[in-house]
């Protein structure tokens, strides 16, 4: 779950813009025991879609109204997160996989690009389209899955980190609970200097997979980079609960304990670090 500040940082939007989405009912965050507002990852996905439409120069008010209307019109049990949103001029188009429509008017959108007004409505198919339709099934590429996009990101990391980042984000669009994609995206964002956004993804991975030693360790590194040393100590300890043989977690924990005036505890972890390094 994410705080309003985390959402604003990750999505690169102002707090005022986020408040406008809240007032319009685009997302409905919950509150924790302290009464603090918390957003789900699905909320982040929906807000990212909304911001994408605004970037296409569709007025923010129109985007907010469209999403609210979609939410109100969907049958019970169907989430607005599963509706694809796109722009056409300055209008929003919704697509639930069965039909396309303008949320503001409710009118269905038909694709007339293949119909000629002079032939009585007969369909005119281009040669390229006809070839694609008659091509053997083996030659038609299936849509990429979340796993495909994740693997693409892994391959692109060394040569094109920006494209790798986009691939991981696309993977999470399809499968928000893909823990490995959260870890890898967080690491890339961390390396790019966006530590707070990285922390959000590390914590998302850890919430999905509580025993993930890598995510727990990375949470510690991010917290340390942000100056939250007390929380970093707790994170490194959690990483060691997941994997007691992680030398880097022992070393980092020893260093922080030394800085916090706990040399006896620090020595213990430093000795464990040295023992593990020798065994490598």
C-alpha cells in the first residue's frame, strides 16, 4: 500500500493533481489504523492510465469524468482497472474487450476504416490485412504476456536500461502481482537515482512475497540511502531472517549498528560476514 507522497513521486504528478483525482472519485484509497490514506497498486495503474491520457492533451477534467462514468456503468464485480483507455482527439475511448465506447456519452465506437460509403457497405480489405488474415496461425505472433515482457526487460538491462524499465512497467500493467518484475524495476529506478520510487517497488515485492531476501535487502539499501537508518537496520534484519547466509546484509547491518553505538552487536555480524566471505 502506498502513501499519497509515494504515489505522487512514482507517477511524477503533483499532489494537487492527485487530490483532483480523489475528489472526482477516480480512485478510492483505504485508510490504515492511523487514519492515513493508502493506495493499492491497482490505484497506481489506473492513475498512470489517466496521466497518459492527459499527456495526450486530453483535458484532465474530461479524463476524470470519463473514468468516473466507466466505474459507475460497469457491472458488479468488474473492475475499471481492466478497461483499456485510449485517446481519440480530445475524447476518451474505453475498451473492455467486447466493445469500445465513449464514456461521456455511452455511445459505442465502430471502426469504419474498412468500409466504403460507395459500395453499399461492403468491406474493403487491404492486401496487407488480407495476407495477415490468411497467414498460417504459426506465423501470427501472439500478444506478449507479462512473463514475455519481464524476460525482455532482463535482456535489455545491460544495453538499454530505459527500455528495460518500460518493459518491466508493461509487465506489471498486465500482472500487478509479479514480484520479480517489482524487484527488477525497483533496482533499475534505484540505479537511476529515483530511490523513493524504487522503495515502493521493493516493498510491493516484499508484500507479495514476504520471504524474498533480495527485496528485503534492497529495502534496507534504499532506506539507508534515504537516511532512514533505524528502518534500514530493521530491513537488514528481516533480510537475514529470509537468508541468514547473506554476507552483504551482515556487513551493512554491522556498519549501521556500529554507527548507532552498538559495537558488540556489530562485531557479531562482522564476524559472520567474514566467515561467509571465506566460504565463497
